[in-house]
């Protein structure tokens, strides 16, 4: 059981990273990663929303929507739940952390439409359907790992972008081109962790 949890957690961070491997949540990845503090703050907010959203949506789908043949309402219900959670996070940050709230700007309410948050809540349900041992606790561990993976990707990429500011980049690569090249190199570097997770599963 413990080994399964560790493998699920590490896989969500390293080999199944939702940004670098499945390309979900690219908008905040490229938009909020210019500075390390805003990248970290955004990651904490996304992780919090992800875990809470999964904690609420999993039982609603499993015990309400699916048994009553209302699974087709899954996307609408999940978006409404995520929107309510984001509104809660936005209110808390505005009251207790105004600098971070101002730094995140438009990207904070955009968590509502962040495909990474919605994607995680839906993909854990798919994993549960394909693997009977993947239950509620495993879903929460997977989601928390996905949030940490989001944070790791954001923080690493923010560090890369801060260093790029000090480099003499050719004019044709400045701006978005060098950002996309750097993002692809960071994504490729995570492929080296595949063996670690595979050995844990064995």
C-alpha cells in the first residue's frame, strides 16, 4: 500500500507531470513563470484548488452522478466546483496576501479555466475505472503529486527564465521563441526519471 502511494506520488511529479508530459496548464506555465515568487505562489494556489476539487468531485461523481446516469454532467459540475474554490482562494489571497494577489493578476481567476485543474479531476476518475485498486485515497495522493509536479515545473522554469534575462540571446530567438525552446528542454530533462518510477512499481 505504502509503495503504491509513493509510486503514484512520484509518477505524478516526475513521469506524468501534467505540464511537461501531458501539456495541461501551459497558460500559467508560460505567463506566470517570469519571477520565482509569483511562480511559487501560483503553484501553491493551483495545488490547493486541485486537491480540494478532487476531494469534492470524486465522491460527487462516484456516488451521485454515475449511479444516477448523470455522468454526462461531469464537466459542468466539476467546473462549477472549481470556480467556487478559486473564488474562495482569490478572496483569501486578496485579504491576507495582497502583494501575491496583485502579482498574480488575471492569472488567478484563470485557474477556473485552467485545464490542468479540470484535467486532473477527470483523469483520476479514468484511472479508477481502469484500475479497481485506484480509489479515493489514491486519487488524492495522485492529485497532490500533480500539484507538486506543477510547482516543480513552474519553479524550475522560473529559474531558467530569470537566467535567460542575463544572457545575450540572438534577436530572432528573443521573447516567445526562446521561452518555448527552454520549456521543451525542461520537459525532455524529466524523461530521465522514468526508470526510477518503473523500479518502484516493480
